C-alpha cells in the first residue's frame, strides 16, 4: 500500500458556520500546511498550498488580510529567484500562480514579495538599524528661484469624456476621461503637462467603510474612484504659471493589467499617446476638429513642449510613452498607430515602478523617491537614473529627488485619507503588535503630513516643468545634486543627485574598471560574498533593486570598509579619462542609514603618475529603518582647482583614490563624474529598439522540432544589449552580450521541443533583455510557451477497504487512468454523514488528525467539523495513491459509525456527477 503523503491540508475554520457549501473566499480562509513536492517532506509555509483544477497545478498563497490594490507587483519567489507573477482573486487575499509558468525542481524558501518587501512575513525587528536615532538631514540653503510659488495666470478647469478606446490584449475598452486645468487668457501657445496616475482600486461603494473593487466598468451601486483628480493642486500651480495641464484616467487599464506580461506599461503608453493625439488635433484644427468646451476656453497648447508626469505604474507608463514617441513599438502591440505630432521634453516620475528597468536615456527626467514608500518600497525608480549611464549620449539630465518622510499615496489626494471621496489609507501602514517605525510611523520626526508632502511634490514637479519646458537654468540646482532647497517645499528635507547634463569622464565600477583597496561588488547576486548588500542588512538600497534574474552582469558598485583611517581605495578605469573643462568632481556615495561623520579625502592621478589631493568630503546617513530603502547615494563635490594648480594633466586621469579619515565605517561608491553648471541641448540619438515577443506552440505527440523565440529589432543604427536565457527547470539564467541592428536576427535563441503522449505541464522558455549601450528595449521579456496537448487524466476515487472494525484502517484509492509526467494535486474533503452516527474526532488516530487537519480530538465532535480538506499528490509515473484513515478502539459500545469522502474542486465544493463514498466503522466484537 502506498500511503498518501500530506501535500496540503487546510483547516477550513469557516465551514462550521456555513449553512451551505463554501465559496471561494470562505473555503480558503484556512490554516494551511503541506509538503513541498513528491520528494520532500518539509512543510510549505503557513498560507501556502498547491492546488488546481483537473490536475493542472497552481501554487496558491492566501494573505491573512486583503492586500490593497497597489502599484508594486506581487511576486512569488524561492529565495532570490523569481517564480512568477501570480494572479489575484477578487477577494484581495488569494493569489494563484500556474505552475506551467515555471518548472522548479523543489519549492524551497517560498516568499511573497512586492517591490522587495515581504508580504508573507512581518518585518524582522531584530534587524532594525541598531539603536541609532533617525537623524534628519540638515536644511540646505535656499535656491534663488522658488518654483513652488503660484504664478499670475487665472485658470480654467473642466472635464472631457470621449469614446473609450480598445487596447491590444485588453477585453474591455479603456476610458478617455481627463481633467483639464489651464491658464486663461495667456498669449500664444503654452507648454502641456500630462499627468497619469498609478494602479489603485477602481470602484467604491458610497457610504461603505472599505468596499472597493478592481472591476471595470463598475458594478451597480459602485462609483469610479477618480484617481485622476488627485493631482488638482499640482495642476493648479502649473496652470497659474502658464502651463496647460491634463490629468487622464486609467481605471480601465488598472482593472486589466494583471493579465499583461509587462504589467500594463505598453497599454499606458498607448493611452497617453491617444490623448496627446487628440490634443494635437484640437490644437492644429480647432475649427474642423471640435474640441471639448474646457479645451476651447483654455490657452492653446504647444505640443512641441510636453512634460509627462506619472505616478507609480503611471511613471513606467509615461516612460514608455516617451520611448514610443521616439522609437515606435511593434504595431501588433500598440494601441496608437498614428503620427507623432508632439515632442516630449521631459518626464517626472513619482514613486515609479520600472519592472523592465528600461529607462529612456535621451529624454530628461526627474524621479521622486519617497523615503517612506510602503507600496513601491524598494524605490526601484532609482533605475531611471542609474540605468541611463552609458546607454546613449549622456546629455539628458536624469535627477533623483529623495524626499525624507514621504509615503507613496499622499502625492495623490484621491489616495489620501480625509481627502479622497473613496476609502483610502496610509500605504506605509502600521502594525499595532509591532514597535512603531522610528522613521515612517505617523508622528515620527521625519514623517511628513499629507499636506506637507503634497505641497513638496507639487514644488518639485513645477521645478521640472520650469527646467525642461521653460529652459530656466536657475531651478537646476534644486534637481541636479547642487544641494539647494525650494522654501515652498519646507519642512520637507529633500536631497538630490543626478547623472547626465554637463557631466563627463565618469569613473564607473562597470565596464572593466580595476578596484584595489576596496571590493568591486555586484548589485544583484545570490552570494553574500559577491553582493553589495548582504540580505541580512537592515533595509535596502534603491540602487540594487531586483529584476528578472537572481544574478546580473554589469551592475556594480565599490564597497569600502575600514576599521582604521588612512588606507585608500583606488578605482582605475579601463583607459584614462578626461576631466578637462569641469569645475568639480561629483561623487555619488552612500553610507549606512543613521550614521554620521563619514569623511574621505579624494585624490586623482594622471597618466604621468602625478597624484593630487582634491579635497575632503563628509557624508551622513539618511534616516532609515529595516523597512526603508535608505541606502541611497548622496552627491558629494570636490573642486578640481587643486589639480589645475598642481599642473595635473586633467585630460588623462588614470585613477581615483578615496582615503577614509573617519575612525571606522562603510561606504559604497556608485560613480564619480566631472561636473560643471548648466545643461546642454538634448537631441535623441537614432537607436535600435528591441522587443521580445511570445509564441505558443503545441508539443506534438512525437519527434523533435526546433523553434526560435521571437525578437523584433527595429529603429536605426547598432547597439548592445545583454540577453538572459532563463532556465525553465531551475530558474538559473545564462547571459551574453549581443550587438543588435534593425532587421537582424542577432538575438537567436533556439528551443528544441520534444513531442510525447504523456500529460504534463505547459513549459515557458523565456529570455529577458536589457540595454547596455546604444539601444533601447521596449518589451523586455518574452519567449516560447510549449503547450501540453495531451488530454487530462481521468481521476477517480474508489473504495479499497470501506467497512472495518474499530482499530483498523479505512482506505480509498485515488487513481488516474494513465501515468503522467508531472505531480498531480487532487483535493478530497470529509463531508458530514447524512444518516446514522458519524465518526468523531476521538474515533481516529490523534496524530493522523493533527497531521491532516492541524486539529486535536478535544472537544469531541463529528469528524466533518475538523475541517478535513486534504490535497493528495500522485507523483509522476504513478497511477494512484491511497488515502487512509486509521481508527482507534474506544472501548465504548456504540452503533456503526460512518464518514463520507468526496472529490472537490479548488474551492472545496464536491465535484458534480462524482460519487460521494462512505466508510463504515463497526464496534469490536
């Protein structure tokens, strides 16, 4: 006899209270445990199980409470490896990942993450940043120009609501609704700023405490959540300064983007460009293309000067819109195919996602990083800065604005409690059973109020508009690491750094640099000895946000660690670089949060081995805790005048030295650049664009066929990308550097498919692509999905020994009509007896009861009340497994007792048309 191992046991606590059969939400309110695979006796963590319909495998996680619909992508991981992106159920608590999306040999160290933070485990308070207090950064000197002050223009406000549009891959049309705030009576054409909100619940029930949904369109009795109205204060400020503004609604995308492989980035780009196309029509042909009333009343828009502002997934969406406006996407993927009659001069990205890690290098950007972001908590938006280095000409300014004490939601008033019409919350969140976070808990010294945060956000959006659209260089020091503040943003503490602009001669850890006296570390690597930050380090770094692979090539930093002052760390680039013509050397360095007084001397050496001390720099850590991404680089500048005076050949600098002067410490150098004030003209380079497609093929019954992963290379010129080939069995990723040209098949990944007649999983053979130099990447992940085309096995439940004497074992067999190639997981449930006496919890072996239900015999009750819903595993190659119920002798004279057993679906509902089997236990004679 093969005893069925306990694959997943669910104590469905709510079943006892139900009058009828359990539904989805009720059936999964459970304490869950189980085995990892057919070859492993370790239990799955609480909340996990393996399920599925008709033999199809799903990895299922149920959260202890609803996970708010947000912008960070919920991911299933095994350790540092991405298993896949699960689909959410309507209850907001249940997430399912079809195991045809991966073929793990073992499901070990299962984790649920969103933007790097664990959703299935509380923060480890033992990892708080020691006992140091969170120290506020010093207030920077005021800038000469404050963009947060309202302008002199009167404004007009109104809505337009056009016919919805259909976007590729989405079944339901997406609304074309927007709120316009514009100057009235302004002379000439005025620059246009378009706002796109992020991913949030779409509908709410008026009068309810928290009844929100992700549906679209909204059901009867529900109203749309007007997320696009959350930027009215920002719009009014900009309109008073002479900018036409429009904030567009994207609820239709938010309701459907969980189906999109790119999380909706291409759809959001299409929606943005659909709106820009309408504005181009209204501006060029006001008489022949009737514009909405508010547009006719507003100043005329200048489509040659467009600023795109995106919050969260809206940030990734407007980045893609800027890309698609320069480098057209594949037509089959695009929801806008008309001409580009606008020019995007810059983007503002507020707490953005960037799942593809594919920023547009030749469009200037400002990225707001909220220090208390509880949604996109890894602050992956830093990639909009770091990820542009070396890609193109390097003239576009890419600025990161770190706002201490700001959360994710409060930049949008419709996501802010007390201001929103729908239920809203502080995304950082607090757990009353845990100590208050010293940085981000409401009332903590660094934490901003909603009003303070929104005002500061509006000020920096206005700074970007003034710099990118109006060309006013006087606001640049607010954005480029020059250490100036806008008084309108007070009391917020805001720090900035940047790449691009008038920077050059970069000391970059990547690209063949040699490092001595310090450690060249990798941003993403599973080996703590190689990674820049050990996983046990409290908090995280925005510079090291994870991507599709557990190990990446070409993302590096220099780690310095010392216990006495005086040694030096040297970075020697592959060839000497030029710092001629620059005023200062700008270093981007971070130190551990809450530390103070880290001091370095900076030296440079020319090709003639003349070495000169440039000066000293000091850096203090940002306020941080175990829940914040506060390992963020600050810009430190030292003048190059000492090198000039000493006669150093700044045209041929061969190395940079950093000598610690503080007693002990740690620091990480991200890069160092020659810097001088001002901004050069930005002209987008002509680059090749790479988009990875997806092909579905049938496995067939016999023979071997070779297919190739579809990759489209368009645009002009040549460039380099790194291609990661993801192993569908173990999740490992090999990589190679590839030179791409339009129309070529440079990215050639063959996949051999062997046919068979055995039922198995679908298998995905995927690649992920990232730009390295002279290229852009649109759809960054795709591949070949091999579909199982063999029929599902017929599963039956039959009695083996269903009439026994107490002390003996009841046995049923779960069988398949033919062996299969994968583990099958099939649920059975103990039902209440319909006649006669029912077996009780004291009639079965207590250890068996605990193993299968997590329950105990006392108090004695019918066995069906122990919530026995068991998931049985039939291993590959096997034709069946037994379910056994060991009974015990109780020494009590009693009539025959019985239990009923049924096959169920994944919601614990007995399968229709299938027999319910009865087992009977007789008294011992």
